[in-house]
C-alpha cells in the first residue's frame, strides 16, 4: 500500500489539507511557491478588483508562463548539450584519425631509416670494393 504524506498548508491565508506521494517538505515547498505567487499578484495594482475567477486564471497563466520559460530553457540546454556531445564526438574522431596518421608516419620513418641504413651499408661496401680494386 502506498504511503501518502498528509500536510496542512496555508495558501492565501487559508488552510488546505494536502496529501500525496511526495514528501511533506516537497509539498510545503510547492504550497509556499503558490502562496508567494499569489502575494506577488496581489501587489499589482487592480488585482484585488478582479473577480475570483479572473484572479485564478491570472495565477494559472503566470504559473504556466513560468513553466513554459523553464521548458524553453531546458530545451535550449538540451540542444546545446547534444551539440557539445556531437562536437566532442567529432573531436575524438579527429584525434583518432590524427593518431592513426602519426602511427603511419612513425612506421614510415622507421622503414625509411632502415632503408637508409641498408643503403649506407651498401655504399660502404661499394666504396670498399672500389678502393680494393
């Protein structure tokens, strides 16, 4: 059986009983946020003259606006994160490609050094033969 937290909260000067699967701390945090948002709206000139229905709609619109802004920020952050991940992937691929080129170049250097040594030995042999004849 699911344990539901129960909590009395004060929102806009009224006591409400909340229950839910979230912690009491979390539910209190949400209730405090809504209460603060209502206080903000009450500080706006003319708010108190609005009908209760219109005030509720205004509160809902303000909360929805904040939600949409946060979602937009999250979307931007997610897109930037994906772009950075793609850039990191490309940079890693470039690094691997350059490492392979360096490895190939190092092998060629070793091969060429070996050939140069062989050719130097051959030159010495030829010079020695030429001097002996």
